C-alpha cells in the first residue's frame, strides 16, 4: 500500500501522476479493484502515485460534503500536503463515486503540474447526477472523463460539457488466472456481494442436501483489512470455484439505478478465474460486445430458483465445462486485462503506450497460448475451437 508517494520505474522520469485515495478510503471493499488498476498502471507506465492522507470523517470534510449537496460552495477538505516533484504529461484521478470529487478538487496543485488531466469515475448513475451536480462541477477542469457506466456517458457530457467516454472495468487477469498450475475447483458455487434472495435460498437447499459446497457472504460489511491481500484472497477463491454468480450493478436497487443496466466487475473477474458464470445478462448493448463468445454467462433471471437445473445440466457435460472455462480465461487474458484499459485511455488523449505495457501484453498473449496448450481437448469440435482461439490470439495487437 502506498503511504505517501511512489515511483514504479525509478530509472525513468515519470510522465503520469496518479492521485490515489487509498490513504483516505483505503479499506472500502469496492475500491480494492480501483487500487489494483492504479498499481497495474504504475507497473506498465512511468507513473508516480501520490496518496495524501485525509480524514473523511473530520468536521471540515463532512461540512464540505453537506455544503456540496446544497450549494455551489467550494469548501475543500483538508488534504495532507505532499510536495509536487516536477512536471508530468498526464494526471489521473480515479473516483469511486461523485463525492470523491471533493478530494480531487483539493488536489489542484498536483493537477496543475500536468499537461493533460483525466478523471475516471466508477459508479455514477444518471439518477444521481442532479443531487451531485455541485460535486460534478469539479470535472470542469478535466480534459477527459472516463466512465465505467456506458449509459451515463451522454448525460454527464450534457451536464458538464466535458469530453466523456466509456471504458469498461477490467481485471488483473494474471492474478486471477488459474494457470500455469491450475488448482482443484473445490468450491461448487461462489457468490459475493449483492444476490437474489430466491436464488440464494435455492443454493442453500442444495447445500442442506449435501449436493454442493456453496460459499457466500455471511456477514454484512464493506471494509477490508488490506486491499492487496483482499484481492489476492478473492482471486484464489474464484479460481478454485466451479460456478460463479453474476448480476448487473445494483440489480436490487432500482430506486438508485433507475432503468440503467450496467456491466459490473464480477463478469470480468469470473471470466479471468475460469469460472462458469451464471446470472442475469446485462441488456445494455455493451455486454454483447464485451462478452460475445458462446457460454460466457449462463442466463439465470434475477430472483429465479432454477439454478439447480442449470448446474445439473452443465455437470452432465464435463467437456463442455472445460471448454467454457478455457475460453473465459483466454478471453480475459486477451481482452479484459487492465493493460488494455490503460491502452484505451492513452489513445483517447493521444499518448503512446510505453514498452512496459507492450511487454505485459506479450506476457498475457503467452499465458493465453499456454492455457490452450495445457488444456486437454476431447472431441474434434473442441480441437477446432482451440485452433480458432489460437488464431484469435495471434491477431492481438502489440
């Protein structure tokens, strides 16, 4: 975990300055993937992470939050003052929610040391934009706003006038990949976060009948002890799981998401771990593009109790299961790693990827090829699929 500032590649002058909130909101579970992205960027770019400390529960911070909900008063929370070490090409701030923009707005000394500025926002629903309009004013100073929610892009552009683009979430597909030494899949069904009560009860009945080992959240909480350790544990459980429950973001909170359907992180993580994903298919256009291979997700309508039938059907087809797992892993390695997300962001601001990024892409390609070689095909159809996937890997751009 970064305490103050860090530079990933000491032998190179950093071109990217990452403003990280890991020393402010470092234990929030949903932010662990955001910090993972920051860490990957620091490995594949000449990047420096600045992570000042601040107390979000301090009186000034709470007052700034309350004021921002009601009036365009720019009271900034107190951030630890860390030195600006030089000039940079790019400033990147990754926000979990609109409220994080108060901290970002207080980081102007760092942003002003950069030629180009990018703000990435994880969770921002169209229904929230009016209530958060004063927070969103901070985006006026950014050259590019990157959003994980595709259906919020146009609305935010109209509200702020800034260039807004959709870039989907990603995953450290090397961390989640079960190869080169795949472990036994000892967890039958793995479910984390939001879930359907009806589907959950159906899985509990299967557990009571000693049909499956079902691993699920049993305590309520949104904090972790260590973000890096949490991601490693999560990845290790996922790649030891046969089936993985997935659903769109805030599927159980229509009062917040409205009519929006968004592709959450779980889909990328489940694919990278080689699980067979079961759940709701996000009908938003982007899902069909991002997960366009057969069997990527087995459709189970939200609040359905029919999951046992799906599991029984797939359990009777072991070769099909292996094919699905292999394809999911390969697709994650060749399309959904954080390296591809950073490459896409750089393209939007006209910066070239550095050799470290290209080296990671080569490693991802090599690992994908080893997955295809080490999996044992059965029928001729399976061999044909493997050959086609090998051809697909060869077309991955360097």
